[in-house]
């Protein structure tokens, strides 16, 4: 059972190509009761997460946003893609 107040790391990314492209949460992970632990896990995911696109990662740049989220630019063979890693506190569940 997940307790309220738990911190989570959420990864958002594009899931398809072209007109069928959708931006959504592709993964989320319970990081426990510590915000600091969640922040550390978010940085780890920014470095290590393998997004759906591109298939081949030839480099990445990581930016911390004012809200604390991380925006990751990933260079593929021919195009650049991005995904976002966020830290969120679960405050409610039904």
C-alpha cells in the first residue's frame, strides 16, 4: 500500500511518431518519504533513462527547470528528442 506523502519520480515523453504523437507519463517510481531521495533518483533517471525515441542515444544535455523538474535533450542519429523527469509528492489516491 502506498502511503500519502510518498515522493515519486515521473518520466514524461513522446510515445509515437508524426500525427499519432502523444506526450504522457511513461514511468513512475516510488522514491519513499524523502524529497532529497526523490531528487537524487530524478537525477539518476535523467542520466540513465532510455527513452522510446531516439533508438540510438549519441549524447544528452540535462537542464534543471525552475520548478525542480529536469528537461533532458537526447541527440539521436538524425534528430534531437526530449523527455522530462519530475519529482512529485502523492497527496491523494482514490
